C-alpha cells in the first residue's frame, strides 16, 4: 500500500529493486546512498542506478523498461550472469521514503529480467538490463501444435513418471568446458541422455544443465560451465527421455500419458498418390 509520504509536499524518495533468482536467492538494491531495510530485506546502495521512463499500458502488450547500474553490485558477478544464474529471475521495482521505509512503498513495475548487455567497449563497462512486465509470458506462451514427439518433460505433472530411483548423485571430473567424466563410471549411462543435471558443489553449485550426448564414460552438457580440465565437482543426474512413443511405451510403460500425436500422418501424406 502506498504510504502518505508519497502525497506530502516534500518527500525523500528513492528507488528500490528487489531481485529474486529461481534458486530462491533474493537481492535488494537501491538508488539511495545508504542501506535501507524494506519488508525484512536489506537494500544495498547501487551507485548509478538509473531507470528509463516507466510506461504501463492497459492493453495486452508487454511493457518494458531498461535500468542501468543496478547489475554492477558486487553480488552480481559477470561469471554468474554468463553462467545463467540470473536467467528467469524476477524483479520488483518500487519507490519508497528512505527516511521512513516502513511507511509503505509505491510499486512501479514487476516482472522478469530480459536481455542483459554490457555498456562500453572494454570489460570494465557497466551493465544495462531490460525489465519486462508479466505480460511477456503471454507473448511467449507456447502455441498448441501437433508433434510426433512428446511435449511433456520426463517426470512432470503431464508425464507422471515417478522419478524416485531415477536420479544419481555422482562425482565427476571436467575434461573440457562442457565435458564431464563421472568417477566411477556410470552404469548404463545412456539412460541419462537428454536428462537434466545439477552442480551440487563448488563455485557453480546450483547451476542446471542438460545432457546433450553420452560417449562411453563421458557426459557432454548442452551449455558450457566454463570448467578447467581437472576440476572436480559433485553432480545430480536425472534420467532422460528421447520423447518418442516407443520409448514412452517400452521403457517407462507410460503410453497412456504420451503428450503427442505419434500416429498422425506427416506432410508426406499430402503428396502420396494411388497406383493403378
């Protein structure tokens, strides 16, 4: 609720941005030159935090704005940005009275963090980030389409396969930026092809990836974690699925929940012709 401070003749107003990563980490930043606490979260000074004009419409078009400076916090490193820790993070941008932060806030915008770009030509430049309203989810909503492969993710609510017993915690050694070798080697490593993985230890703890390929004992991940040869870490691996009807039926016994159209004729049916 907006505090009375916003309607006073003179107000000591500052901007605050609350960031929330998908792994639950929350971070508060403010344009004020001192720390302030709002709703139990400490907002740290972010020098140079400068938002563009905020425009909110009543249509179904997604609103957006840009903010410079607030990603320059020491707690938001370039390594984390490149590693994808802030992908899908949400934000709340609001104004408050820095002398009386408990008096209420004026919410300006909330939504998702979009594109992040570095300003300047060298590595010392600051960041600018696009802030998108929740309506962007409508623009990105998946359109229904027929598919011979399953649209569900293995183990999700649509699929329904019980993942208990289908995960493994293993130690692994990096043999490249995106190649990991479990130690000891996995039994039936092909079961984890197309599956998810999560780093459990080290500076990359909490990052998720996807098993793109399995060659012998080695696991290739879909996105490089920028590891150096010999780096040791612990991983959690989930079994994968190639999303074909045969795999769903024969390996998982889950044909009734297959979310696709495996028997629908393809485009080649349009050019077939009869004989005789």
